[in-house]
């Protein structure tokens, strides 16, 4: 897990599960600068930067309470140590705010999630389908995003074929 801060904001139960999992390494105070090898069709590694002097921590900051913001955001005035990190794949997840600003004409709820007809990926704009984190204010999990992503792909293919694909 590459994490840009020095603490997690998740629930205590989730933090404990991640910190105690033998297959999860956490790189605190770290940011991804570049995905390398994508042009050739296969991700080979990430170019990352870690705040200088960062020690890989294994627990929450003392005094951090469940749900508190805590920690500090990384800013450009810090000193960064660049390095390469070999990876076979990557899943990008940044916070819980849906990134839907570019969809100005699609109906959204008060928090910015795109509204879909229940049980589908159909939005208020013909030919536009929503899946994953932009349309899921409840679960926000990779597995549900993958499922609705497959649904959206099938809905889009069906729409394209009905309109002369």
C-alpha cells in the first residue's frame, strides 16, 4: 500500500486488519510519480518518492482516534527521496470523494455520486454508463467496482450495437 500520509483515516478494525496482514507492506508518506512500462503494454515498475527520513511505521500514530483526520498531508516543500518499485500491477484508489466533476450533465446525488437506475449502470444521459466508485456510495470496494465495470461495458456494447456499431 502506497499511502501519501503518515496515518490511515479508516476505521480501527480496517486499520488493524491491514497492519496485521502478513502480505501487506505499507509505504507511508509516499507518492507515485510515474507508471513505467505502460507504453510498451506492460507495467514494469513505479517511480515513487518518499518523504526524506520516513520510517516505515507499523501502527497508528499515538492518540489517533477512529475517524479523526490526523496526520499531515504531503506538500511540495518537503524533501523527497526518489526510487523505483517493481510491481506486476496496480490498483489506484484515492479517498472516498467521487471524481465526477467532468460529468456536468449527468444526474448526481448531493455528494456527487452519479445516479444510476437501480440494478443497472444506466445514467440520466443516453449512452453514458456509470460504474464503481463514481456510482457506489455504499460499498466502494474494488470487487464491486469490477462487477459494475463489467456491467457497464456490456451495457455500452449493447447500446453501441443498437446504434450502428
